[in-house]
């Protein structure tokens, strides 16, 4: 059974950082492309970042140079380091593998 569990969200001020984690189980993580998505209130869910099995990373233009995706195959986990957070980064952040999604973690950036 595939399971994705996000953690690390919270309330921060603009300019601060957060690190999201996604713990996974039920599939061969090291052979799987992983992605982070987000959905703001009233907005469509959008890709934030993805990482292939070889470590190739892709980012949305809005988060380039601020966010970093990484993976730890030994822990079957994927991470999203978010720096210089902005109010427009406020959203529920989801981890994705194929057609499976985590439950999401709320990130709120507000002064």
C-alpha cells in the first residue's frame, strides 16, 4: 500500500524558511520520480518541484533560486527546503508519486 506523509508546514513570516518532509512507503522509492505540488485557496494545484531517480530537478519559475528539492533513498523520503518565503507561497503543499498523493501540509507566510 502506497503511503505518503508530509510534515514540516507551519506559520512563518516573510523571508523565513521551512523544510518540508515527505515520508513514503509501499513502493520502490529509489526507482520513483517524486514531486511537490501546492494549492492555494481558490487556486489550481500546481507543480512546485520534481526530482527524477537520477537526481534531475525541475522547479516552477516562481520558486527557482528559493526552493530546493532533495531525496534520501535510504530513508525513502523527499524534502523541500523553502527559503525567502513570500506571502504568495501560502498554500497546502502535497507530495506526489505517480497517481498517489499525501494528505498535504499547510504553509502560511504572513506578517
